[in-house]
C-alpha cells in the first residue's frame, strides 16, 4: 500500500522494505500487508487515520472510491449495506485498495484525483498492490 505524508510520496513493498530508492521509515503504517508493525498495532492506528479506499463487488465489475478516518468501521458499514447509495445498490462489499495519509486534507485531494481517473488506471493501481483482488478487510479486523 502507499503512504502519503509530509508532501512526499513514499512507496513500500509487501515485505515492508522501501522501494524506488526511498529508505526513510514512515510515521504512519504504509499498509497492512507489510511487516513494519504487528497487526494489533495496525488495528489501533487505523481507527483515526485518514484513508482513501477502493471497494468493488464480488465480480470486480464496479469500483467505488471513498475517504474516511475510520477504515475498519466504514468498510463494515458498506458490507452491512448501512450506507445508502451506490455501494448498496451495486452490492459493493470488497475492500481491494487503500492509501494512508497524515491528514484529511491530503486524503480528500487524493480521493478527488482518483475519482477523475478512468477505470483502467484504477485497475492498474489496484493490481500493482493487490493482483488477486483479495478482500483486505480481513487484515483490518
């Protein structure tokens, strides 16, 4: 997953190692698939962290991009169909991508940018981090 902080973009691989020549340690978890911290610490931090996320349905035929400060709770709400609108109508229940930010302003800017992208760009971004389109929600609970 990608971590955005202090106006720099830092990329981390699934093993938690820095890639693209960046070696600094993030102040926030870059994603839950890495080995940077234990899962129990990740769960605690994810409660009040600005995040953009992409969800899909079981066939991966629709994509929904959103922003929240409590990813675990928001995805649960989508899965329970408590959120009226697009996600409920199209049965969007699978979390396939997310990015963590230092502040909500950064997250909102990124969400607006991604919403303007064409579908193929979003698919490529998802598949770079989550090639099997695994539901990442289980990593949060």
